C-alpha cells in the first residue's frame, strides 16, 4: 500500500478546483459549504465557515470502472503524538468510482485542521492512499481584507504625519 501526504494545488485552468494524484489516478477535489453567502463557491484548502462541508472526489480520466474508493474525514486532535495526530470522524463505505463522483459530508462544529484520506483499490486488490489537509472555520479572505485595510490606515496616518 502506497501512503503519501499531498497538498493539492489549483489547476492550470485557474478554476476553483484542486487536483491530486493517487497512484496513476488523477482526481479533482471540490469542497462546498451551504451558507447563503457561500452558495455556488468551491473550496479547497480553506473552508471559511463552520457547519456542513461536502468534499467531492472525481476521476479526471476514464477507465476507473473497477476501482473502489473509500473516503475518510479526520480531525487533528494531537500535536504531541504525530503517529496518532489525526482521528477519523467519518468514513464513507467503499464504493465503485465508476459513478464518476464520490463524496463525504460532515457538520464541523469547531475550527481546526482536517484531513481527507482517499484510498483507492484497483481490481487486482492493490491499495493506494493520499492525504489532503485543509482548514475549516478560518475566513482567510476576510482576514486578508482586514489586514489590507489596517495597512492602508497606517500608510495614510504616516502620510498625514509626514506631510
């Protein structure tokens, strides 16, 4: 079984999707939240609000008819013991990925670091796994806007004092 950590990146088409590779299978990961202000938006590394999240995984190529996928959602619960740092909070039953999409949904009540474990098993029984980490409850865009606003105030204040 191949087991590697992965940090996905935005695709070359600059869409709101992330991509990762598990063995020979390239997957697209799309994350969703269901607050009215977030409707229609996709998330990858940062989910700005607490509440229900959905992570969907879809193969980017054909020929995965006999491949099984298992999705596990885990929460960072211990920094002191790296071997047991994450605790699985939900696992989807194994399913064929030939449907084109596998997803996992969970209500997240607290801010933190979470991980999606993606386990693929081909028709020969070979298992491969990737791990994808992300933050929930961290409104990164709002934080950046506030920081930019504060910087503009400081620059304006300094400009007035100098002038």
